[in-house]
């Protein structure tokens, strides 16, 4: 049987699709590169923002024209159920329910639960085919003005995979699900409650990757800072174990002797509230020089807006933490996400966000316009910010941060 897989999602969902890809290979399905001729089509969708949501809807409309049996995975059906209702009869599986894939393919020999998590993401399901990617880039062109830059980044990934197919980046998937309740976010409906992997399982995966020569480790999860709170562990305890495991690696492996400096950990995304909760322990770990980068979405630099977002931290604490982190380990790469045009955000509050971002001096900043999501508390806050104001603030933020030599994006660069 032939199956076509497509995913245009975040790193976490693409990671899951790697496991799905292996699931079909182990069950003797032929994974093909075009939907024409497929017996089955699986599309992993994203609805993180309205832009991604509309793109996912357009891909469903296109792919459902083919005669294959069609399944929709990913976040769209749960985040935007009213819009997904357009496709009555198309079955879907949310990220929280991926194990139910066996019910869609009942004659498989290897069940989904029997497949180990991967150390490295396969290229095949993780990115769009080139024509699809170019179509997406063209759609974004008017808003972002970075058409050429995004093509270059996409091609760099393709070229890197061809020239160095085994890479040196390993993904340590530590948990799925979220403990947060941000007022603007609907993703939790798709990913469910926190489910942490055991410490022993993660360390075994880490040891295996070390033995295979991997040097960069991306700490991946829907809510990485929440790790362990369902299994009587904490995120800093996990990081401490990984650092110690690295230091005691057998002689000749990358974690020992003169090569030890080559190995680093990259925290893909952590809610600021966990940095505040574990502040001193996290600063101690940063001081070790082994945490090479942190992506921490601060979203806003104004405390009133943060309260409306239900983010559970304040701007002064975030500033203090990252200033200390910079002081103890100047080489660390810091990235963040900002939301502009949140309901009722004033011009002064927007400027406070820019000011905080510059004072921390993040290395990379991704700026998103606020998009109301179905069934979220923020969608009921008044007044909602006018679209023209959002676009003006997006451009102003981008121009202002770039003048301060901060790399700035209007869509996720990862």
C-alpha cells in the first residue's frame, strides 16, 4: 500500500510525524512523495496562528481531491473546530490521541506504542515538498517582506540534509501536553494534559545519541518547564542529570576529555513562569556553560497585558533573570516570541514590550500579530485591536529591533 505524508507544523508536531513515518515503514507501507497514486494521505496540520490555520485549510481542500483515503492529524481540528466542520467525513486524530492511529490501520503488525521515540527527525515528513513550500512562502510575502530570506532558510535545510544526512543534532523529547492556561491559546485542546517521559527513558536515549556521536541536544516538549510535575520530578533535575551524564561519558565519547566543550543543550521553548519558579537552579545550570541556547516566549513587556494573557509572571522578574543569565554566561543565545496587538493593548504598552526586549537584547525575536482563536478567553476581551494597528506595530517592532542588531522574524525561523 502507498501512503503520502505531509507536515508543515512546529518542531514538536514534525517530531511526532517522524514516528508516524517510521510506523508506516515498519508496517511495509510505501511512503511516496506525491499524493497522486497514494492509497492513503496523512496531513499533519497547524493552527498556531491564523496564517498557519488558513494554510492548513487550503492544503486539506487541495489534498481531498485525490481518491485516496484521507486523514487529518495535528492541531487544526481541535483549535478551529468550526472551520474544520467544512470537511465532514474526514477523520482526524489530535496530537494527544496519536496512539489511536492503530484504529485507522487495524491490520498493522507493529503497533504505534511499540515504536521508540527517535533521536533525529527524518527529513521526509518534516518539511513540505519544494513546490508546496514555495506556494506557502509566496502567500506570506506581502506581510513579511522576507520571501527571499525564507527560501534561503528552507533550501539551507534541504542542502544540509543532503550533505550531512546524519547531522549532529539529537532531539530529546521529554514530555507532551501543557499545564498552562494562556488566555489567547487554544493549542492545549489538541495536545492535552502533561505527560512526562520517565527520567530513565530520556537518559537512555541521551546515552545512545552520545554513543552515535551527536553533539547538540534539543530539549523538546509542549511545555518543557513543566516536565516531571506528573511523575514527581522537575525540569532542573532532568537538566542536572543530563549535564552529569555528559560529564561522566566513557572515554572516547563526545562527552569526555578535550571534546566535552563540543556538546551543548538547547531548550527549544520554555514558559517564563518555570524560569521564575526554578530561578536559582536554572541560573546555576546556565553558569555551567552547557546550556547553549534558550527560546523563552515573553510575549509582552507590560504587566497589565501579561495579566490579561494569564502568563503568571511580571516583566521586571524576566528582565532580572535574563540579565543575570547574560552576566554569568555571555555566549548563551537567547530567543523569544512577542505578540503585538493583544486586545486593549495601548501604544505605550506596546512600546514597553519593545523596551524590555531591547534591554534583554535577545539574539532572535519572532513577532506575531494577535489572532483571536475559537473559544479562548482573549477573544472576548474588548476592545479588540484594529488590524491596521497590528500591521503598523509589526513593522515598527521589526524595524526598531533590527536597528538594535536583533535578528527579527515574522514567522518562526526554526
